[in-house]
C-alpha cells in the first residue's frame, strides 16, 4: 500500500478488548524517548484496563506496507512525519478509547500534540540517560542510534525533546524497577487525573517487587 493510502487507512481491530466498556473517557497516549518503555508499559496497561493497545509505528508500517526505516530512506523524514501525524490523528479522533504508544519524535510535531491534547490524555514516561542507554544497548533495530555514540545521541535527544515532553498532561518516572511497577504508577496518575477508580494489582506489596519480565521494549523499531 502506498503512502497516500497509508495516510487514511483504517487499522484492524485487536480483539475482544474493543467490545468492553471503557474505563477511561479518553485514549491514553504514551510519549517519551526510545527505551522509555512505551510499548512494554502500554501493552501491560491495556491488559490491566481491558482496552485495546495500538502502536503508532506498527500502524504506520502496516498501512504503508514497509518499515519506518524504509520510509525514512526512500521518502525522507518530512513525508514520514506527515504520515505519522495523520495516523495518530485518526487513532485518537476516530478509534474507540485505547492505549496508544507513539514514536519518540511524534510528540515533537505541533499538530500531533494538538490532536493528542484535544482527543486524548498524554503520559510522558520519563527516563534518565543511564536507563535509556542500558535499555537500548546492543539493539541494532534503532537506526538513529547507529549513527554515532548512543549515549551522546540519547543525551542530545533528551536536551531537545524533554522540554516538549514536559507539556504532556501527566508525567510518570520510568526507571530500573519492573514494568509492572511503572504500570501501577501510570494507573495512579490516571485515577487522579480523571477522578476514577481503576484496577490495581493485589497485594500492594507486589507493586514494588521484582519481576522476571523487566525488559522495557522488545524488538520495536523506533527510528525517531
């Protein structure tokens, strides 16, 4: 499918979760740098809240019929951002309430931020440099980190993007603790923001325990 069709293509459903009554009034949009855990946290959060999970990068690739790296190489970043903007706008405006993980550069686009602000609630997963470096180490599927020293690149991206990420509705620290702990923090923040009660894990002690599944992201391509 070409890029023109990708800009308006409708994404497929993800199963029974879409038929459940939503616990939240708006789609939750996770933003942050690569390695912040947007996909891993997003999937767990969606399961906990009985909501569909969407990954903006995956939606773009499915609609375009090629990888994000190929879009960058063939058409350039401006074309990619245009497609990304339209896909995210469609997801937050037209799709039922869900959990949406976005690429690292998506929230930097003013129009994308406006669409998210108008139709969703943004959550910045804020991670420190050492955490990001550790999580992205030895992963060659992130083209931007193959262009030099990953620590230096991530440091520059933090300087450029963190002031914009700070405009998100909510901020949750994503650190070396297990992903399920971060999910609990996101749920706490959403409860306070919307004034609703959401499912938590029990017992409470488990929220700060250890987990064997502590990888922040698995196999996700984030060229942005």
